[in-house]
């Protein structure tokens, strides 16, 4: 059951606030909610939250026989169904538009942009490869589920460690974690996704200006997400490489309005995110090492 | 296999003999297809797409009607013979669903849906041949089909794909090139010069992205000329057919001649 669209006073209030560069939760227009990452006891399990939006991502690996057309490559599958747990908006069994976008963009960012070196997942050519399964559980949707899911996904992949495997001739030996230290995946890069919500300033009566101002905000909350008239999804890594840019429909933007968002805003935000993730991963790793030393 | 093909050779020619910024030949056929209110068959080189538009008409499903505007419904079919490998794609395929929803959201702000409350505009897209730039072909075809159906639009949407080979931007990619170089699709509204659609799916450096975006944006305007010519020709034909009856036909004939601006064209 789709909840009713936001009421007119809510919309008016949000728009007037946005015109003065104010947002309902006190952020500035191009400010993200601070992400938080909680790592689980196992490798490759992470809970990521952006404000009240919460997502769990977990990676597990198993050995399978590769398809004959790609005998040297491991397999990565991403499961990202949005259940009614996230919000009453989503139904069981029916793929909503949000789910289609989420699945496809996650697929493009985490699979098609070559994040994981697939050939390093090969154990025995044509016989055995690793199949990694990344499961995304959306726990709560308070706006911008996509960025949160993408952050959770990439951190889970970075955090995951697979058991070491030894191949002698045709014999494959899997070493337990107590025997040999599990290995991290070899990742080519770490992309992060940023979502911009676009609002046209058309509600004002002064329509004489030839280029109407378009208000852009980063990381929309649920209300902003519902009221926005267009989105721009940008996924890029800290090395300034874009992986996905998607702006389908919504308010038309001039090229000179669009490019600065990507060139300046997204670049700095992604650098910050990258530094944040690196430091959190390091903290987690330190914590784990201490645990081992005590026991 | 891919490494054997030279995307851009020493002489500045691409694998199919085009220059960097050269577009493939475009043919546009706006003859009516079946009972569709408007249809367009557009080819970009070997890519061929047939778009039929029905409506605005009463919505089949009552619950899909919107009280203040028309509902735009896009369905995409991919002919199994359109690619080298025959592969059946079901209707539930996420890639096709996303493709359709991209087209839908691209056209929603451009179609003046508020003029037709409680009705529905159906856009059926058949991809007949694929050789790169499928999304741009679908978008251009849909623009033309909507125009022939007489659906009021704010502007054309002219879409073109671009790619980068090392540091050289290329335009209008074929499948061969799409497999090898990063590609960007840019949809432009030529009258205002604004961008409705940007879609990049492969890794590309920010600086290169800006460059290719600007080139594609320029190309969108060239494409607009081509599309406008086709629409004018068709309209001219219609006016000629009516011309024997009413004196207004003669006056109308002057319009589609060499005049500029799209305003005249909308009058018919």
C-alpha cells in the first residue's frame, strides 16, 4: 500500500525552506548525513546507516563450477530485494520502480565497473571458482536507500575475507581460518554513490528569468525524496573516475549546472567518504587484532 | 578479440570508416503503422527501432489514472533476432524494465501531460536491430512518434551516445566500440540547450566525461536539424494532400519551406 503523497502544507514548507537554503533536518544543501558503519563478528558483515536509513550487507563465498564460456572468472551475485520491512511502501512479490533502480545501479556500480578482480577468484580453471554472494537487506528507508546500500555493499566487499585455498595438481585444499589467515578480496577500486535531488524553483511567480534556478541537495531525506522532481545519481571513486552517472528525466539541467556538481561537489564528497571508510576499517581491524592477542 | 580491433587508427578513422565526430547515417520513416496514432521507424546506422504511440486515450486500468495529468506508459520489446546471439528476454527482465523506466522518466517532463487528465499515453518500442546506441535511437524514435501522434511536447529530445578512446572523444558508437570504450548517452532539449538525460555505465575519468558531454551536447543540436527536417517533410506532405481543398493549404505550404523555429510546425 502506497502511503499518501505529502500534504500541500508540508510541500510548501519544504520548498520555502529550500529557497532559503535551509533543510528540515538542519543540514546545508550539499551536506550528507554522517554515515555510520557497524561491523559484525564475521568478515563481510556490515550494517550501514545514513540517518534513519539502515542497510545490512553481507558477503559469503562458496566454490562452484564456472560456466563454460567464462572458465577463468569468479562469479558475483547481488541480491537486493526491498522487503516491506524497509517501508510500508514496498510490497512482497511486486517489483517496485525503486527496486528496479536500486538493483540495476548496484549491479552497475559493484559488478560491471570491475570492483572485484574476478580472475583472482579462480581456483582451478574450468573446475572451481569462488562465487561471492552479496546480500543487501534494507532495514529502514528514510530516504536515499541507494547511497546507503551502495556504501554498505562496497564496505562489505572490502571487509570480506575468503579462506585460503591451496591447489596441488588437481587437489584443492581449503584452509580453515585457524590454520592460515583468510585473504581479503583483490579490489580494483572503491566507488561510492551519491544522490542529488533536484527541485525547480517554479513555484515563485517570477517566471521571466530565462534560466530558472534549480535547487540541488545532496542525500535527500524521505520527504525530500518524495517531493523532488528529479535525481542525479553519481558513482565515482577517490581517483576521480566516474563509474555511473544517471540522470533520467526530471528537471532539465543546463550542462553548466550539471558538470560542477560532478566535478567539484561529488569529487570532494567521495574523497571524504573514502577517508571515512578507510579509517573505520582500520579501527575495526585494530579491534580484531587485540581480540586475538588476549585469547 | 576486442584488442585486435583498432577503435581509432593513425589516420583518425574508426573501425567503420567514420571520423571521430561523424554520426552514422540516420533514416527516419514516419509513415503510419497499423492503428497507432503516431509511429516512427528510425535507424542510426544498423540500429533500428520502431516506436508506436497510442493516445492520449482512456486508461485500460482504472487505478493507473492520475486525476491531474496523463499517465505515460512505456513498454519495450527486444526482438530476439536483433543481436548476434539469440537470447530470449522475458518481460520481467530488470534490464528492460530499467530501460523502459529511463525512457518514461525522460519523457514525462517533456510531454505536456497536464493537458490530458485521467488519460493514458502508451509508447510501445520495438528494438529491431541492435548495433550500439540503442537508448539514443529509442529516445529519438519516441520523440518523433510522439510528434506524429500530435502529442504536445515542450521540445524535442535529441539523444546521442559518445565515448572516449584514450583521450579522443567519439560520437555515435557501434556495438564494437561500445564493448571497448566507456560510453555516455546525453539527451538534449535543443531549444533551451538543457540536458534531460545523462547516462554513463562504465568507468571514465571526470575530465574526459566533461569533454565528451560537451561534444555530445553539440551533436544533439545537429541531430535536431535532421529530426526537424523529417517532421517538416511529413507535415508538408499532409498539407499538400489537403491543399487542393482549402486555400489555407497554400498558406500552410509556405510555413514548412525554409522558415525557422518550431512554432510554425506546431500549428498544423
